[in-house]
């Protein structure tokens, strides 16, 4: 009976330990090789859990980066649309359209001014004709046409040829008048035509005309004074 009581006490002790740690009791009853395989599987599960966690974290980071890129692209598209909308509204707004045209005109004007060639000097305006009443005469008086030093034997023929363009010349008189106060000589050229209209036509073409760098003054001279050879009364 004593041996039976000891066996019963030992069995109860094992049952208590098994109830407190059933896995330990179970694993304790496994063969040693199987127990090693079980530990290896637990290590593999632990490593896989760590790798899965790292993979999840990396995937979350990649998704966050991709979302940030998409947000930047969306902001850029919105900004471009805003610019296009502003340009479109400017084209449909008459006031903004006018301002744009004026700006372009100013820019083109500044560029054109910077690159334009110097403008040619304007041609001299024709000398105004004298409105001094002219007597009806066939005799034309020309002053300031030549200098005293220019008077020679050929001058009379040259004057006749020039005035012959406007009518028939009857006579040419070259008169050199000395001015005592200035000690200078003024050359007066008298041209007699056959008709008053011819003399008037010649005056209209020769008065205020430049001849040899000098401005010619033409007036109609009284016929009576001319035929009386009173050449100084002018």
C-alpha cells in the first residue's frame, strides 16, 4: 500500500505541472529531433514577421512618395490652367486687348527706332515767289546772277541762250554799277523780249533761282528807262 500511495502522489504532481504549463508538458513529451524542428519553425516565423513588417513599411513609404509626386503634378496643371484662363480672358476683354496691342506697338517702335537708318535730309523747299506788283514790261532785270569778276565776252551770249528758253530775246545789256560808299561793283543784266508775256514767264522761272551758288533776283524793268539807257534807276 505504501508504494501505491507514492505512485499516486507522483502522478498527481505531474498532472498539476501539466495543467500549469500544458505546452511544456506537451513539448517535454516530444522526441528531441521534433522539438528542434519546432524551434526552427518558430525562428523562421519570427524572421518572416520582421521581413513582412519591413516590406509593409517600404511599400507605405513608396506610396507616400508617389502620392506627393501626383500632388505636385496636379498643382502644376492647375497653375497652367490658371495662366491659360488669364490669357484667354485677356483676349476676350477689349480693354486688356487694347493694352496688349499698345504694349506690342511700343516695343516694335523702340526696336524700329534703334535699328532704322538715318532719314535722308529733306529736299529744300522751293523759294517763294515775290508778290511785289510788277509793271507790264518786255524788259527783265536780273541781279546777283554773276560777280564783277565773272563778266567776260561770252556772258552776253550765255544769258541770251538761257533766257531764250522762255521767249525770243531781242537784246541783252550787262551793266556794271559801282557803289562808291562800299567800293563794290553790282552787275545788272537787262534782257529785252519781244512780248510782255515772255518777259513775265522768264521772271517766274528765274526769280529766286540758284545760279552758280548765287540766288538770282528777277524783276520787270520799265521799258522807257531801259530804252533811255537809264540803267541805274533800279
